[in-house]
C-alpha cells in the first residue's frame, strides 16, 4: 500500500509504487501530455515507466520526502496522472508540476 498524501471527494493523491507501471506508461504515451514538458519521448516502454518509478520517484521519496505523486480517480481506482514536486538537481531548485491523461 502506498502512502496517501491527501484525499478529496473525487481523488486520492498518493505515492507511486511499482504496480503503477502501466498507468505511468499510458498517461505518458500520449504526445499531447508531454508536448511542453521538456521530457517528451522519455517513456517509450513499460521498462521506461518502471525505471522512472523505481529509480527516480521512489528514491526521491526517501531522499527528499517528496516527489511526483499518483493522482487516482476514486470512482475507478485508476491512476490518471501525477502532481507534486521534483527536486531539479540541475538548478538546485524544487519544481512543482502535474501531468494528466488528456481525458482528465
């Protein structure tokens, strides 16, 4: 079970886990989602999605106490995207961002 960050009547915001690989691939696969992010084309396979969860987000939870968080639609229990923070080591700053499947 992933740590829940917060809940609304419609959504759960929680830490990602490796069960979310397919969802991370799915919402990143649509080119519209990554058009202006600076990392378009980074998720080209399930292995890429797993690497991001395992090597980046799970490590950042441990190192910084935050990272990107899964946004889960309660009605379907599906991950529809992410929101949250990212430590940007390139500029030594924290970025706030979100990314959602276009239908949401």
